[in-house]
C-alpha cells in the first residue's frame, strides 16, 4: 500500500507540471507582446523620437568631454516620455556632475575664449554673464567683427534696439558679409519692423528707390 500511495503522489505531482509550464509560457508570451507594443508605440511617437535624438547628441558630447552641453541636453531628455531614456540620462548626469566638480575653472585669456564663453551663456539665457564675456572679448580685440555681431544679437535678445543697431553696423563695416548673415538670423527678429534695420541690411533697395 505504501508503494501505491507514493506512486499516486508522484502521479499527482507530475500532473501539475504541465500546468506550471503553460503558465510560464503564457507569462513569457505576455511579456513579449507588451514589449512589442511598447516598441511600436515608441517608433510612432514623435516625442520619443526627439527624446532619443537628444539623448544620442548628449552622449556624443559626453564622450567628447563637452560636459556643459551634454548636461543641458540630458536635462531635456529627462522631460521626455521614455522612462528608460530618462533613467539613462540621470546616470550620465551624475557622472557629469562628479567630473565637473573635479575640473578647475577654465582660464579665459584670449578674445576667442571670452567670445565662446559669451555665446555659451547666450544659449543658456544667462544674459549678464554673456555680456560680460563679450565686453571683455571686445576690449581684447576691438576689431573683431564676430564679437560685435554677437553683441548685436545679444542686444536683440534683451530688447536693446539702439545698441543692437550700433553693434550690427560696426560688425558690417568690419566685415560686409555679416549683412547677409543677419538677413537670415532669427536672433534679429526683434528688429524686423525697424526701418533702420531694413536700410542697413538691404542698401540696394534704398539705392533703387524701392
């Protein structure tokens, strides 16, 4: 009798194995379906595509040790729809913060150094710091047309029409090609309705009486 009981017990135990196997397979299939659905959703979601593109750009800057720019992009990634990308961005941000904390402040000596720093501050919306760097660049290189051009753009972004016109005029005098650059530069949208701006950028119209 004991042997019969053991055999029956083994039979009952064996009968439940296929049931567990079916459950495991079903769970795996459900996971695959869910993963596929998420992948499809991401492929057709333009916000995800933009988030992914921004993340890839950030990683590229990260590898080039351009940590300030990488940090700016990674912070944008965190606001995107994909939690996975946001988590990856957070990991990179921690590394960047650690590395930036260890780096000494760069020594800005040349006009180009201050010009680059000024443009970087403009891109971050830090107007006062941008102006300070551009003024230093202008002091070190009073004939650098690109510095005057950047200052004109900064003046437009901060609503300083008079100063913008003066700086842009000098930039064009130093390098006439700046006239054509300014025509398509969105930074000068603030001056689009100013007749002086039109006269400065399109002197041929005035000459023809248009």
